[in-house]
């Protein structure tokens, strides 16, 4: 029994490493990137000025979902950040959640992968009503898309191009006003991409109200998300917003109705 459990652990770690390798082939390019940090199943770009990741990227596969595993909740500094990452104390009594960029629930593939999502380099100050509300809904939607498509690539992080940030803690962690998530389905037969930028606040609007093209997200974030794609493929994927291919046939009308009701939060 012990031998069988050990074999399963090895298989899961190999799968996590494969997912990490797949993700690093499509690393974004962005200003302010002090250091590229590679963990078992995700890669991040640490921005020392803001004491958080400018982006975190990973491949999420159908096989990585539905595995048993409890949150490790072992929040701690990231030992791989050479300049030193933020610390748990920076968030204490700040009123902000330690908001995951790479969700813990996406990394149940191994204990190590799960634990690594609790490095403070993977945290950003998020308002509780955002982190536990619409951001959580988007994370759940991303997992559903991984189940449907088999494998997707996810890039996520705070919008650090805005400027004028307030800060928390002794390390002066910047508090972003907005967060983004970019999703790429790069498996045949249906290549597609979609992006979201959502204010760091509670919202009752549907996710479709915050959807945009990857090109639009690049303009807002100053990040080139998939520079290593062939130019013709990159242009085709990043210039289109095809909600029906992600949300189904009712997506366009759902976005239209939400825009009539209220504009996206500022």
C-alpha cells in the first residue's frame, strides 16, 4: 500500500512538472519584472517595487482537477525571491485578504504544489468582498474551462500600470485597484483566448461584463502575454472576443443586458 501511494505521488509530481514546463514556453514579457521565479507548477515575475508578482502563469489540465487535498494555509515568504518577498505580517490588520494569484484549488496535484501557492510572492492585497466574491467566481469558471477543454494556460495578476497606489505593511506592498486574468486554449481543434480585468471591489455583475480581448488587456496592463506564439496565431487569438466560445450561445445577450443595467465598476 505504501509503495502504491509513493508511486502515485511521483506520478502527480511529474504531471505538475509537465504542466509547469508547458506554461513556461509561453511566458509573458512585462516592464518592472525584477526576477522570474519558477515553482513546481507555476512561474511568476516578481516586481520588487510593488512587493508582489506582476504576473503568475501556469497550465491547468483536466487531470489536475478533482484531486483530493486540503489547503495547507502555510503563508510564508518566498525563499526563491532574491530581494526578499512580502511577509504575512504586511497584511496583518490591513483590512485586505492575502489574495491568491494562482489559486490553491488549482494546485492539488501534489502537497508541494499546493504549499507553494501560499508563498507571499503569490499574494496580492484584495478586498474581502472581491476575493471571496467575483474573483472566486472567475477562478471557478477557469476550472470549468480546464475540464471542458482539457488544458488551458492562465496568466493572472494585479494591474500595476495604474500608478498612485496606497500601500500596506512595513514592506509597503502596493494595493492594486484592478486585477486581470488571461486564459488561452492552445489545443486543437478550437484555439481561443479571453481576458478579464476586474476592479478590486465587490460586484454583482456577470463575468461577461468584464471580458475583453487579450489585445485590450495588454494595453491596460503593459504586458505582452504571449510573445512566443507565431505572429499570425498571436494576432488572430488576441484580437477577437468570442464570448459564445467560452460561455455558450447566451453570452452575448447576457453581456449586452449587463451593460444596459450598469457600466463596469470603476
